[in-house]
């Protein structure tokens, strides 16, 4: 057996890594996210900036920000386990009261606040106002682009203002600065995409590839299915495969479409027909096995198919010879 021993000279300057972070977070992180997390553990928060991390690893600042958002996002999911954020990170600068008042006084901004309340179906809070002002002033998004941002996020079940801010930052990194650019970025992605990814259990930072988008587009546009039917297929996929498999889900939905499923009630009928056919097949298999067993019990040669012999022809052949 091979033995592995750590060099004791390298064990003095130790890092303490939280067990929950190892178990719940590190397994989903990529190389750059892991390296940045370990760097933060080693150096703490003293004089650590996005720029300093980027310089140290020779990454772009956008790469560093994406990695920090990954850890910041994981903390929200595992907050009850981790007891707090893994990494505290926000690009949003604080605005003075005078600056906020000046921005809200603008007609397009005040109209934007009313639109946000209509989308959220409630009055928006002070920190949510700050988020919208940051997107407007800090990221430079015009009011019509922010309205589209709200519509896009809410339709994709990303209703928290933290998610809205993250989406805005992603758009900014992608070069989106106008309504037309945002529509070009999102027009090929079905609004159900994020819900499908969640239902299948993909990591929150998973970016769907074109093939995955094409599958969801087929389900929603060609099959005409909503998330009630798609969600049921996703649930069965996870139960059957124990992993996110969009191809497996596609197989289920294709079978349902071929069987004429149009609403969730139709799935019950398809299931019953499937079980009925399986039961019938099982009965036939059992009957065949029973017959074969009887033949085998009659003699050792009964395992072979019996042949009918024309004895008259055989007699004539013998006499002719």
C-alpha cells in the first residue's frame, strides 16, 4: 500500500477551511474560484481588493468579480448551514442622501420606482431603491433598460433585488448598455430556462449552452408545454438519474408529446397505460417461461424444437437405394 506523508516543514503556516465550505461549496467551484477563496482565507480582508486579486493571479477584474459573486451567491443558499456569508462582496457603492434625493427627483427615475412597485406588487424598500439607483447611476442603465431588466428577472423567477442586481452586472459585463442590446442578448433564451435549470438541480452559476436552450425552446414552442408539465418531467429525471440531465428530461417530454399529453391530467392516463402494457408483457413472459419449463421437465431433448418427419418420403428414399 502506498503511504502519503505531508512535509512537516510546510504544515506550520496552516489555513483553517470550514468543513461546510468544503462539503457544500468547494465541490461546485472551478479552479479560479477555489484559488481566490484560498487566497482570501490566507490574506483575510486587509488591503484586499478586486484589483489586487486580479494582479496576483493575472486574472481580469471581471473574472475576479464573477468568482466573488459565486461565493457570495453560495452563501445565500447555505446561510442556515454556514451561519453567514462565505464572502461578502458587493460592487454597489453607497450613495449620499443628497445624491439619492437628486436622482429620485428626475422624472424617468421617479417613474421607474412606480414601475418597480407594480412589478413587485408592493411598495419597494429603501435598500431596493438603492439597488435601482445603483443600476441607473452606477452601471449607467437607462430607465427603459431597467424596466426590461425587472420584467426579465421576474418572469424568470428571480424576484429578489440581489438577483436583479447580479443580472444587471452580468449584462454590463456582456456589453449591454441599451434596451435593444438586452433584447438581442435574451431573445433566444426561453423565459422558463432558469426554472428548468433549478428544477433539474443545476448549480446556480451554470450558464446554459445552446443545446440546452434548444431543448427548452422545443418543449415550450413546439410542444407548447408550461412549467407544470416540464417541472414534472424534471422531477422524474432527478429521481431516475440522481443528476441534472436535460437529455433524459427531453426523452420523457418527447414520449408525452407523442402520446398526446396536453395537460398534467393526461400524464396520469399515460402512466396507467404504461403500467397496463408492462403488466400484460410480464404475464406473457411468465407464460412462455412456464411452457419452456414444462418442455424441459419432459426429457433432456425437449429443450430443442421438435421436427415433423415425413416417414413415407423417408421410406421411398431408403427403398430406392
